[in-house]
């Protein structure tokens, strides 16, 4: 049975209002994905956890054929209501299964969504299924925070964070190192009422991700320090990892 995160069911209509991208702006994300797509073989793109279409719709607007998978019909309803949203082919279900017809030049997952997969087994399965859907020379692209950075910025009470529409928002982040999980709790002041949104992640370091990729027959092609395309170095707070299916 596919589990839909509570935020996706209860707050789908407010998701775009409240949450800003954590690993780079939408434009930076779309720019880099479009650049990577030009270096992949010709073919359609597949987004895992397509949600409200924040990334998919601008990519489609640049002429790419974009497909998607999501577990939450409520989120996809928001996508469908946007210009061009009714033109995308979307499947419903657990995106770790990558259960969608066709072969793809690039499969991608953005804004840390890969780490909402709750176990190492689910993450391994996602790598394997993505590899099976790629054309030779195709790319699997994901982003994520670095565990060391998470540890440094977890605990210490609530922090004020920016919401997309300016509603006051506080966040606490709790790290559970024994299970490689962290929980982000948000309190959003929405028309005088505090709304609670919780998201749970199973984090993995780049080295663990590289091993998952190798087990799926993929190899690391390049790694960036953000969607801006900046170099990945000791100052990076997150990474964009680009894996390739050898031709």
C-alpha cells in the first residue's frame, strides 16, 4: 500500500504558498536539468515525486516531454490546475517502484524528495528501477543535503525560515543518527491559525548513494554543490548527483 505524506494530503493547496526549494531556486533547478538533458540521449524525461509541477511544468515549457510519478492525487490536482498541467502524463503510486511505461533519457527527483523513501531498501529499489527505465547513456539525477551539514544545523530549538508567500514559519529539525533519519517540523501561521507540517527523511551520504548506484549498474558522472552548477567542495551544504547508465 502506498503511503501519502500527511502534508501532501492535508496541505496540497498551500504547498506552493509555504515551501521554497531547499537546494536551489526553481530557475536554477530547471536550468541545470535542461542542460543535463541536452547531454543525455534524445528522449522523454521522468520526474519522481512530481508533486505540484514546480519543476516539471517549466521544463515542459522549454519543449521537453515530461512524465511524472506521485503518490498524492491532491498534489497532482494542483499541477493539473496550472497552465499546461493537463498535458503531462502522470502515474500514481510509490515512486521507488518507478512504475511508468516507457524508456527515458533522464529520470530525476528534486528538492530532497528522494530521501522521503523511508528505508535503504526502498532507496536501493528506486535506483534499480530507475536504471531499468533509462535509455543507454541516460541519466539519473537527485539532490540532497549532506549529513554533516544536517548534524550541524539540527537541534537548538525552533528557527524562523522563509515561506514562499511570507507567512510566518518556524522549523525544528531532529536528527536520529542510529536510523539515519531526521524529522522536520514546521509551524506556519496561516490566517491566525498555526498549522503543523511534518516531513520525515532517511538521509544517506554521497558515498552510500554511489554504492546504491553501482549496485544498479549506474556510475557517477558528476556532482555539483547545488542546482546553480557550483563545484562540489568542502563548503557545499548539499549536492546534486548525476548518475549515468553506460551506453
